[in-house]
């Protein structure tokens, strides 16, 4: 039989691939390189293509198949980015972009816009606690932004009807439905300096109006009532971290207020830790969702661990609020400030510990608890694999569905960074590392963070060269 050129090519091709298979079989435990004698991946083409897997530290340009997401990904030197996912239900990878930077209409030096942020549906509230109002230096303000379908526009500027200098109105904010709450933790009440207060605003159409001013029934000087706030439906929780409980100085507390009759807000409960002690600062952070409230106590001493911190869960049955759980990190230690920031949504609680040491560096961590309809149990610890020294990962945290957004304002020489994680196969995996477009040293981007199903707002209150501040919006691609 006469062999044609195509026959010869087929024989050569078969022999070639057989030799590769034999070679691959004989060096199955080794990396294979083309044009390189020191391949770092299973198959590496020097300068062009690197094919790796989860067992090798990735190099920029490495390809892998993500079995949990059924996705082909490439490593860009920071995170794995999707090459094939098109589902708009997913955040992360190539599905998230910085869509807008928002500034107030009257922004000026030293306002600290973004010291606090919150988002619900198509509304964002941004606190500027050092904003001067008229001749009142540092009275503070808060701004409402509305999403009109294509971009965010300022709808209102909120100030306290009885505001005074150095009230720090806007130190904390929260928004839900047609209501928002703004904390003014250094407001003087009568002769009580820095007792603190909080203000409720209601929206009618495009107009926001002050509905109530809330103060603690037993408030005293330097309680800092309003340091952290959260509103959900007809209830809100307001913290007072420097409240003295009896003779116990700075133990801290949190107050529950309920709206009745559509317009009246009444204090219905005062929450304190069952084992509270001096200088715990219970109430440094609070979060409310439905019948549950989480309170951080970041300087709580646990045994011999000074300032380890803790967090408490309270739940409501009828009109009664009771302590259900006290959360502690499994890897305890002094000075880790566990509970500095807390978040809750549905069956998930996230607790930040921004001074936790991981991989030698003091970079921070976030601990997750989940509820299985019977009880809360520890689920996982999240920390950046290559986190920055003093990055303060976990300084801020927010939850939306199976996603957790985490601020790390000290990262990258205090420029700041934020991270987005997705619960996949019962494990929180990094989806995106977010770095804002105009970052500079000491912006502290990630100082505050909040997210919904469609948007993430991340603030950098010290940005602008003169601590004017700004907030950055990330939205899903529709």
C-alpha cells in the first residue's frame, strides 16, 4: 500500500502524542515545562501560558478550572478572575465594577464624608460627622443618595433641628424602607456633656423630615449614646458604649426603641451583657435583623486575654428581649478586638476582629456563625491569604445573602482595600478584591462598608487630600 502524506502525518501525530503520554506517565509527580527548566505549574509554557491547579501557588497568567463554580479562571496576580461565567446573579470576578464615586454637593475640608454608610434598596445614607453647619464647627450631617436607574444622585442633606457644635451627627447611620436613623454620639443633653442622641427621619416622596430625637431614659455625661445604630422595620437599636452600669465604669449598653402609632418612638428595652465588666465598651457596634440584635464588646477581657473582645446575641419574644448567645473566637488572644464590628442577616452573623494575627502579620480576621434553624454554630474564619501588616481586615463588615463584604482600611499603606467573599460548597471563597480608582495613602478606604443584593457602598472618609471623604459604589452588571 502506498502511504500518502496525510498517512505519514497521522502516524507521526500518533507517535508524538503517545510519547507525550508516556513521558507524562513517567513524570506524573513533576511539573512539565516547555521552554523552561524550572516550571512552577503542572504544565507551563514559558512567557505565554501557565496551567495550574489548587495545589500550586499561582503566578500571574495561570489558568485553572474551578470545580466548585464550574468556571475557567485566570489569576491576575491578586485574584482569580472568571473567563466563562455570565450569570448576573453572581457578584465577583468580572461581574463587579466601580460604577460611581459619590460626593456631597457642599463637600469641604475635614467633613469626613463616609465615616459611616448604609444602603437599603435604592437609597444610601452617608454620614459626615465633622461637617460644619453654619457657624457650628463639627455639628455633622448626613446625605441621602437615590439610585435613579442609571446613577446615584443626592436627594437630601440631613441635619439635626437642634444641632450644636461638635455633636458628631453622622457618626453612625442606618436606613430601612422610608426611615433612617443618624447617631450624634457627642450631643450634649442639658448639663450632660457627650451624653449623645439619635435622630429618626422619615421620607415622603423625595422629602426627608426629622420625626423624632431619641435619648436614653437614664443617660449621663460621656455615655456616647448613638455611637452605633441600626434600624429594621418598627424597631431600632442604639448603642451607648461608655455607659456606666451601676459602679461599673464604661461597661456599655444598647437601647431598643419601637415605633408605635406611626410616629411615636418609645424606649422598650435596655440591653447589657450578663457578665459585663468595666471598660468592655459593650455597644461599640450593633446590628439588627428582624427579631435579633448583635452587640460587639471589643475590649471584653476573656480570662487572661486582655481586650480579646466578644459579641452578644439578643432575641425578641413578644415584647421581651433576652440574651441568647455570647460569641468568642476559637483562637483566642489578647488585643485582637473581636467584636469591633458586627453584622447579621438571616441565618448569618459576621464578627470582625481587625487586630487578629494571621500568618504572622497582624492583619485581621472575620468570624462567621450560621443558624441551622435550631441553634447558632461557628462556621468559618475568613482572612486574606496575603493580607497587609496592620491592614485591619474586619474593621467593617456587611452581609447580603451568601456574600460577605469586608473592609481593610489599613491595607496598602492605609490606602485601604475591600474584599468580597461568596459561600460556595460551604466555604467562603474570595470573589473580588476591590481597590478604588483614585486611592492615595491614608484614605482608609474600607473604613465603612455596606451591601445589598445589587450594590456595595465602600467609604474612604479621609480621602480628598484634606479629609473631605468620599464613597464608592459597586454595582452588578445588568
